[in-house]
């Protein structure tokens, strides 16, 4: 398809970007462009104005913060996947970044863009859910944070920009597993887990309509053990309609696959903990 | 080996056979090459094509007025505007049998009109075109064309299309049957099956796949009113062929008024030798508008218009003895030709498949029957390895079934039945006479390289990791070197299939080679320079290669079926010999010695026994340019041409071994090792062939694991872009273990056999054999491709296919 026509602007700062987004109908944020541009080309999205935030320094950088790790929204997936602090303190987040697309996509695609793209097709959100991370947003009313779980459900409100992902540090007791669609490399199913003193946190996407924490499974597995049989049984106890058929894959298979991937992730996280 | 062409085998300087770097790759990798999409002539207008959104319907009306009013629109045209343009012809028909085609005014088999006016027969069937100032304007105006359809029932499977009461596609094709075609000995095969100690049968689906070259097709038409000449720039693998067919059989214009230029072509896999409506449309519209008209396809457009591959549904039977001797082979195949016959599709689906089914095995009684039928899908054509891959798939699946049935090692069964060396040339009883081969050596080498003997230990080790390891062997013979023109005419080819080369020695001593073939990415410029340099014993850097422009190149048929190195390269070598002979004759004159005393070596002519008395290649080139002092019987200049038509085809072959690991919990299949030992005779440039082998294997693995053109019941292609049609990536395949054997073909002076596509032939069979092996203890006998994780998982759970 031929890309539709739109206007393009590069604001000098976040305030200008927010003003443009708030004041223009059909304005959209352009960061890495790895989700938005294909969607525009395919006619799945439309935009009248692209507000390019790629050069805004205030959205860059990864560092420690009071809550754990602060990941600037413009951090590329490649940077995130290789970042020493993230690898050490939030390994499921690094692995999820690494699981996105191919090297070209990871070199351009950003953490904020991946979260904002939402839906079944993103890897980072599932890691953010398992990590109990928060998403920082900027809008006309200033900056605020929302839990990643809430963000995964509602997305970024119109006129806002994702500015950072705030991830609690976990040490190594976290893992991510994914089966990629061979055409898109989007997750057929991806799971992220984090083992905390209160029990495991388990999130799934691909097999479900959007990234979800599976609290029922978590409850059933509290205290372990994380044997494959136990995890599969915990998944089988979930309501059938939780899992949604994908292209060429049944809900039945996806529910099973989610269990297998969660079991593998839990076993790896558990080993790392021990 | 004595060449039956009567030509001496090649004995050149040794440049040929060296792994020289491709000359073309740097431009391709840097994005500097010029594709059709880069051809921007002054004043170009842009064409967009309205393809049908429905698979089968009568067209009741087409309303174009609104589109004509859209910004930038220059012309909106429908079938009514092209009444003097003939339908595209079909030029490879099922040979030797009754066949039915849509009409063509010359009484030839017809394929399709350039735009359809009465009915649409597949999604994407071209109905109308818009020409506008920009591509965007042309595309936007398409949406304003209103077409009223009367829906007709849809059929997408060949077997269903032949059933009583099936929707009918073409008035001239009763029951949708293009042809019932057979080869081999039916009575003997029936008897062999009836008398067999053991008989195994399989129902196979060789699924439809979509050719996915990086560059979709494109065409630029440029009519010159002052000279009444047309120029077509197109992504074509056969510019001369397209020139002939378009001028003589479609446009009805003099041959010498059409020039066809193939710029760089970004891959083809067999799709770009076909006639497509757009090629004629841009030419006619350029004349109508007095401007160049350009069209470049999109990926989704390609998937709904460019010929697709494979698509056979088969019932196959192998008969044999308890001790592993194969005695009979039977294949019944329903071939899906799509909505219209493509330019050579019917031949691909019949002869290329049917005559190849017995592969490397000596089977005394073999028979193949093909029902080739029209359906409401995109026309079928070649795909890399076409016909031969489908043949190898059925044969190699049967061998594994047979081996399992009699409890014998599948390698041992194969080895026992290989055509022995003393039987060459070997008549396979299905229509092919294999030229040469040493199958045992090739087979054993592949088994050894793959570590076949260690597989039981590897299987046990894999089980400790939750993996089921499986090993699959597939051998093949892939007819190439199309070919002997007269023989091809008996095979239903309505045209010549020879090839050509011209060599001009420049006055300054450099050499220009021009071939009739046209590369779609096979590094012709590199290899043909090596061929000429080797024969002339000069530096290949002195040799420049041209092709792809009908104004400059000698007549030739293009590249397809891995033919250029065994068809065009021999023409280059034979032409170089003519040049050399003339240099010796003229050199003797310039050296003042009798001709029999003149020796050609290392690019020089010298006096035998007196090497001081010599003329260099450059000296002679200049002397021949001046022509001073030449006797009457020696013409000045060095400019020779050869048209090469071989005595028969060539038959490369090989053995592949796939090792897979199937995840017991998820059903995911990983190809963990892959060994290929291919025999393409003498190879001109091993580095280039290595790339082709690796690409071919990857291509074949794609069909096994992920590729599938999926049509819904309404005939809509669901897998219509690369987010829905999976292609294998580098990360989906292991590092290959590659070996080769070398059995020269006697059918050309280079001893060459086809190479470019041959390794696409066995991988699908090898991988399916490996996965079935991994699941054999569960009673699994076959799994249809592609082997998606869920499909395998269900079999792991004991579900039936």
C-alpha cells in the first residue's frame, strides 16, 4: 500500500509536543515508527499529523531510581536488551526487549512505542506486568504514573506522551519466554514471570486478547513447586474464554502453550533465585 | 568423458571454477542497482490496476465517470478500450494430449485477456486501470470505480473443480479440465501394484506457495510517436521472449517495433518469465496518452497476481518386495492451475512433475496421471524447483513409508534402489533419459557428512531434553537445461528453447560478452566473464558482460529452470573458441608463419618452437580492428555469435539429510542440522553456486515449515502480505553442511548441469520425513505441510490428521 498523506513536525521540547498533540485533530506521536508506520501503510491507522519526538533528550536514558530502574521512553529496544542494569535487575524486561522483531526493528523501535502500541503484539508490556512496573505519562496536566497493568488495558490517553517505564528491581528471579509468529515475529504467546516473596507474578500475551496478569494461576502456584505438570494444571483451571484464537492457532493450543512457556520461565527464574 | 555435442571438453586457463566474488553484489547490497521502479522517464504517468475483490462473478456494469473526475487522472480504461489487444497466449501446454484453453484469435491456446470484461475469475483479476499524474492519484481513483457484480459460486481446489456440478470458469473448458495427462506405463504399473508383496499409499497435499522475490514486478511502457517504436522496461527474466510474445501474439505489432529492456531484476524464482496484463497495458496506454506509463506492483498486489507455485493433491502408491526392492510406482495428481493458464503453467504442472517422480531410483514400472484443472485462484506457474520438488516430495515420502512398512532402514532401502552407474544414460520410463550420475557416491557422501550412523545416540540424548529428534533423507533428480528445442516441442512447448552468446573483442583488447539470457540475481556478469576469460586465457577483469536489452543482445530465451550456466555459458565458450580460431588464423598471417605453426596460449599467438615470434591478444585485437594486411578469406574484426541448442537436457541430482528436533510440549520443529550433497556437474563459480544452494535449501524449508497460500471458501487469499505469509529467515535455519560430487553432463561442452534451484527440490521431503521419523513411535505416518507447531502438537497428543 502507498502511505497516506500526513503532516509532520519536530517539536523542540516535550511541552511543544504536548501542545501539538492536544491542539491538532488526528495528531499522533512518532517515536521509532516500527508500529505506527506499518499500521499507517496498511490503512489500519490514520494520522493527519505526526509529532516526531525522537530527538527529545528528556525522554532518553536508563538509570537507577528510587523505585528501581527508570527507562526513558525513547530508549531503543536494542539498548534496553543490552543494558547492564536492566539485565541484572529486570532480566525479563531485557529479554522481552530482545525478543522484539529483528535487529533493525530493535535499533529503531523504542520502549515507549512498544508499550504504547499495545494489544497482543507487543512483548515489553507483558514483562512490565510481571515486574509490576509503572508507566510514566506526560500530558497537559503534567506528569503522572499508572500501573503497567492499567496502561495495558486503557493505553495512552489522547494528547499524552509516554515518558518512561519505571521498573522495580528484582535481581535475577524473573524470566521471559516467547514463541514468535514466523511471519511477524510478534508473540504467538509470550509470558513473563517474576518470583517475589509473596509468590510468583505471571503475565501472558499473544494467547490472550491483551497482556494480562493471571492472578488465578499465581494463586494456584503460590509456594511452588513450578513443575511443568503443576503449572499446566494451574493454567488448565483458568476459564476457557481467557485464551483467544490467533491466526491459525486454536485457543486450546494457545492456552497450553502459555502454560508451557510460563512453566519454563518459572523454572528458569526459580533456578536463578536458588 | 566424451561430449556427445562433438565438442571437445573445456580445457581453459583455470579461471573457470574459481570462487570469484560476484561483480553484481556490491551494487545490489548498496542499493545502487537500477530496478524497474527506478526507471523514471521524463513525463511519466502512473498506472494503477483495479483487481477484482471477489473470486468469481459476472460483471454487470463498470462505472468510471467518478474516477475520471478525480485529481490528476489522465485516463480510466476497461476491457472495452482494449478490443484490438489480443489475449495473452499460453505457450507450454500439456504435451501429447487433448487440452482445453480459453481462445486466442490465432488458434493458439489462450490464457487471459489484458483486462477482463465479462467475468472475474479470481480475486485480483484485473478489471480496469487508471493512469494519473502520480501513483497516489492513480491508486486513489481506483476506489471511485464502481463495479456491479453478479456473484457466482467459487471453487478453489482442483479436485473440487472437476466434480459434477462444480462452478464453471471458462466456456471453452468443459468441466474445468485443462488436460488429463499421463506418462509411464499404466498397465505395467497396475500389474506391479497388483502383484506386489508390499504396497504403501499416501494422500498428499503439496500446498500452494507464493513466490516472494524481494522486488515485486513492474513495467514501464514508452511509445515514441516519431518512430512508431515501443520500449518496455520490465522485471523480466526473458526479454526476447517477452518481446516476441507481446509483439506477435498480444499487440499485433511488428517485432522490430518493440524493444524490451530488463534492468536489474530483484529475484524471480520463476515468476518473471510469464506474460502479465500490465506489460501490454503500459505499452498501449503510453501510445494512447503520448507519455511513458509506469506501473510498479505492491506486495499484496504481487500475492494476488503473480504466478504461484506447487498446489497438487495426490494419491500415490509404491509397490515393492519385503527385502526392500521397489517394483512399482503410481501417482494420481490433481493440479490446481488457478483461474487462467499462465504462460507456461500447464507444462510445469504436468511434464515437469510427472516425468520426474521416480527420482534417483530404478523402478521397473512407474506411472503418473495428472488432472490439471482451473479454479478461482491466482494462476499457477513455476516456483524454484517447480514440478521436480513436488515429484521428490511424493517419492521420498513413499520411500519412508515403504521402509517403515517392511521394517528396514530408510537409508538402506534407498541405497538398494539407486540407479546403478552402468545404466547411464538411464531411461526412467517416464520420459526422461538421465545423462550421467554416480548416485551411490553422492548418497554415501551425504550420509557420512550428516553423521547418519550416530543418529540413534543423538535421539536418545535429545529425549533427555524433552526433544524428539528425527532424521529425514531425501534424494532427487532435477531435470534442468531446458533445453533441446525439438524435444521441448514434443513436450508441448510452443517456442524455441536454445540460448545464445556474442563476443566482441574491442580494438583495445578488452572483451564484450553479450548473452541472450537475463539474470534475476544469478551473477551472470561474473560467471560469463569467467567462461570467456577461461577459454581465451585472459584476465576476467578484461571481460565485460551485457544482457537484458533486446536491442543489444543476441536472440535468446532468458533464464529459467536453472538453465543459464548449462545453456548460455556453453554458448559463450563455443563463441570464444570461434574467436580463438580466428585469432590463430589471422595471427599466422601477422606473424608470417603457416597456420599450422601458430599456437594459441595464455592469450597470445606465437610460432611453434619460437615463442619470441608472438602477438599478444591486444596486438591482435587492434590489428583485426584495422584489418590491414588481411587476406580476402579472413574478415576484419572479432565478432562472433553462437546459438546453442543441446542434444538433450541435463540431470543434476543429490542427497539431503535433515535433522529436526520436535519439542514434546509445544510441537515446535527446529531444523538442527541439514546436510546437502548436490551434483551439478562442473561448476563455474563455486561461491555463487554455494549461495544458490543455501538460498534453495532455505526456500525448501520454508514450504516444509511455514509457507502456505491460504484461500478461504470465497476464494479470498488470506495470506496476502508478509505479515500473514511467513517466509523463512536466516534465524530459522541451521548452518548447512554442504558437500558436492561432480558428474559432468555430456550434453554441453562445459559438462555443466543446472544448479540455481536444484537444492530447493528435496528439503520439504527431507524435513517432513524427519518429523514423521521423530513421531513414528506414535504411529504417525504423514503430516501435511506446513508443519506448524499446533499441527505437530495435535499429532503428539495422538490426534488424527
